[in-house]
């Protein structure tokens, strides 16, 4: 079982809706971005848990167990106006087809930090598979300004038994990104222009889970 303290981070990102054949823009048009790294391909498989009445979702909290990629593990994400606060724990050793059991450390966080006490009522609400291609966007010193990911998503709503497919992009700020609101706004505004020029648009959905569940 998973134990120990969680790794914590704040995700500040912009999501974009794009077509299957939309061309990736030249991200060197972003403020401070000098180079674009080589593509890194990742196969991600996430299972999301909630109660039948969606109590976690209504509190803007997402609980998932995800395999694949550099940050695989158990995650709790809490969406706030400043960004998504994420806590991550290492994966347990459960088999891929085994019943999902929330590890003790994750359960303790749900109870202590998010006031959730219905652990016995949790079940899988969605499974999201994602073929991701990631690119590091770096400044003149080689520091990470942002990570751009090109996602091709297959999502299953476990309750309704429906499956949907789409492509989307995410641009997530890195350690070398602006830390002030004005600088962040300028960077994302420039990204919006680049994406619009190739036919994409800012996403109407705040998360893959929300889109999978139609909320």
C-alpha cells in the first residue's frame, strides 16, 4: 500500500480544443520561449473514483489512479481559481484488472483535507486512456517555461457505459514561467493567438473527467 507524504504542486494551465488534423504551432512565438524539445510519447491510463451522487466532483475534487508517464500514481486534484492543487502518492502494487482500493494515505487526505467520509461508497466513474506527446518549452538558459502536451483521448463513462474520443492540447506553466499575473496573462494570451491561427480554441471543458462524464 502507498504511504508517506504526498508530493504537492499547483498546476496552472490552459486547455485547447483541436481537430484530429490540427497542426501544432511554433511555440517559440511565446514570450520567453527559445527552444522546443523533442517529442516524448506517453501512454496514460487513469481510473477515476467518486460516489454515486458525485460528491467529490461537486466539491471540485478529482481522485484517480493513473499508470504511465513520469507522474504516475494516486492523485487528488482540487480545482481552485488560482489553479489545480495536486497531491500525488506512488502507485500501489495492485494488478491492472484488480478491484481498486484507495490506499490509507490517500484516504487520510480525503478525510482530513477535503472533509470526505464516504470511502466505502467510492467506485470507478470513468476510465480515461490518453496517448500523449509532450514537448518541453525552454528559455535561453534551458529552463522550463512550460510543457505543451498533445493528447488523443479515449474516455469511458463507467456508469453509462459510453465511450468518447477527442484530441486536446494543454499548456502548463513550468518553473521558469512568469510568476506575476500580468506575465502569465501575456503568455497565455500569446498562446491563444497561436492556437487560434491554426484553427484551435480555448477548451469549453475544465477537465478530461468532466468531458468524459458530460458535465
